[in-house]
C-alpha cells in the first residue's frame, strides 16, 4: 500500500463549460477537479488550501466511509470547521475497498458551484432559497458530461427538435464534448457518478446495452439494460460491449427524469476508433424516458440486488426509526422537515462538541423517531408545529438500525417528488421499496433480507417508502440527507452519531472554530 500525496488549491476560476463563460469552483485550475486513482489499502493525503478569499470550504469524499478517520469526512459543522480562506487542511484517510467515488464541496451550497450548470451563482441560489417568499432555483441551464455541455448550440440539431443551431467546433473549445474512444469487439468499464445539484438522470448509448455491475462501491448482480437511471449521489460501473457496426459512431445521452424540465440532453460521441472522431452518428440520440414514467424508474431500481456472496443484513434490527419527509412553512419560509424538524447546522462541529461534551452547542433533545400514526401522506400537510432544530440521533456502537424513509405530499397539491438519501460513514442494505404508508405489520415480512444491495444512496419514490438497515459500527458523527442540494439547504437532513467516546484524538486543525476553539484557547491559557 502506498501513501499518495495531493495538493488541492480550491479557487474560483473562469471556465466555459457550456460554451458560455462562468465563474466556477475549480481545483488547481481544473474543472472538474483532478481524478484520484488509488488502490485498496492506499492512504490518501490531500493538502487542501482554500483560495476562495471570501468564504470557507471543505471537501467531502462521497462514498468513502472514513473508518477510523471521522474528522476527514469533510462536512462543515458536522465533522470539522470550514477551512478559512488562506488556510490548509490535511485530509488523510485510507481507501479501504475498490469502487467508484467522487468528491464535492459540503459547505453552504458549494456543490452547486460547479456540477449541473446554473447560470446563477450558488450564492444567489442560496439567498433565493432562504428568502420569503422563496425564489426557487428553477431547472439547470445545462447538463455537463465530464465537465462539458453546450448551452447555445446542439450537437444533434439535425436529429432533435430544437431551435438551437448545430454546434460547430473548430477544436480546442472548452465546451467541445469529451469523446469516448473505443476499439471494436471489446468490453469497457464505464464509471458513472451523478454529482448533480437537483436533477435525476438517465444515461443511454444508442444501439448498445449496458451491464450494471457496481453501485456505490459494491458489486451487484449483473443485469442488462438499455439505459440507466442515476440519482444525485449515486455511482455505478457499467460494462459496455463494443459489438456494434464499427463503421459508425454512436451518441451517448444524459437526460433529466423525475422532474419536468426543458433542459436539453447532454450528449457526447462514442467513437469506434475505426472512424474519425468528428464523424457524426447516423442514428439519432437515444430518447430520454418520459420524466413522469415513475413506474419505469421503479422497475429499474428494483433490478438492483446484491451479487452472490455479498455480506447480508443481520436478520433483525435493534432499533426502528421512521423519517417522514415533508415540506412545510415556518413563518413565510418554505422548509423541508423530517418528522417535523427542519435541520439547521450549529456553529461548533458536532464531532468536537460531542467528544468534548460541550453542552449547549446544539439541541440536547434528540429529534422524534416517528411521526403521528394518523398522518395522511396523500394530503397537503398541515404542520402547525414544524420547527428548526439540530438534535442528533445517537446509536449504541454496533447497534443495528432500521430506517424507514417515508415520502409524502409536498405543499403543492397532488405532488410528491423523488429524494435520493445519502448516508455518510456507512453503507446500508436497501431492504425494499413500497407504495403509500409503511405498515410494519404488512410490509416488514416483504423486506428483502437475502439479496439486499449495499449502497450509500437510495431514493424514495413519490408517495412511497424505502426501508434501509445498517450497523452503527463506525465511531463518528454522520450526515444522512437528501442529496438534492437545495433540499438539504432547506433542512432535509438528519444527524447520526455513534461511539464518539471511542475516538482517540480528533486533530485540532479540524476544530478551530466555535466552542471547541474557545476550549483549546482556555487550555493554553491555564
Ligand atoms: Cu455527496 Cu453529504 O454528500
Ligand atoms: Cu430531496
């Protein structure tokens, strides 16, 4: 095993990712940031310097469980203090298993400062969401594949119904698609991550099928599909057999599902190296499935089961927590709430506050573990008691926890949205999905305890529930939240903690803010 050293300078830079110039958040001048390749057992040592000048930053290594290094999880106000402008923080952690992962900012709405592309800044979005009346961020202007998209032209103007002119690249443009070059009669592994702020995606390659083999760093029972759904926070590996006519090129398309959106598909070209890369495909791009064909999405998702031999969930759980997802109003502010509590993060990171028993830095009362039995998930919620809060669900170390994520109607009548929930610090087994309200007596028996896939992100479908099981075996404080950035910002998350007393020493550089900073100062003064 090796120690791999990286130096990451985070700064705002000008880029032209969708053919219009924007300020985006980049690393070492690159957007998207550098790819990290490591082997199992390697230690990554990343010195992150904040060169943003006017705001803090952190980076979360999404899908890495940070076993034994909870302070390196990169969540501001949870696992560490935001890194001040000019300062450097060292992320040092072990890559303990193979898989496909990605990294992103986890402070304020910084994740929106670069992935699917809005032409408004993440700051403007943040202010809009926190205002009364709320100003919703709308749909993204562009989708990017490997950091590239086209806003003012279409690669496939001749094929699709668009008013945009045909793109005409001379070469060297920052928004020209990254071509996927392949040789005929081979099998390729494509690693896919959805880093979107809002959108749920469907990816397809014309004339080719895809074999799904990995999800969120775990092998799954291989299955073949024409297209793959990817929700924000999910990663996949698919196998592509280049078994089609090698005298042609083909489109790879990524389009939006689960929300009504007129953002055009992102496109790039699968180029058989028997042809010039500049040859346009003769066939039209794949058609993205209808956004509201939720049945199709459910069918896709239910095909994901674990590969034979993958660890299976404990047969029973020690604890059962229901998390009801509702949209509500607090005064004139629109919020998302879980069991009627809308998450707002404290000033002192939980990890330090719990470890050093600094009372009064967050709500000492744990949030509710269920919601009223008579709650009608099909109606616009009447939530007179929604509050903001920052309490913590605390587990015994190694406790087996079941979480039932329960979806409901939002403030708008007859609407319920998809939410991809992501857990830090663990994988969970996805025990099942169902319609309507989860009824323990009826649904518990139907859960999949033999081929449940291990994941770190799982969706709840409109008006449905999703049942998860995990073992609280990783000492630390962990966020569990909807991976839609504006939803998290509006309170759609909870905090889990376990075994914090077992953590030997949290590096002080992680805790130089809030009440922990004061504590260190007092220690040196006395
Ligand atoms: Cu990629 Cu807390 O998320
Ligand atoms: Cu959400």
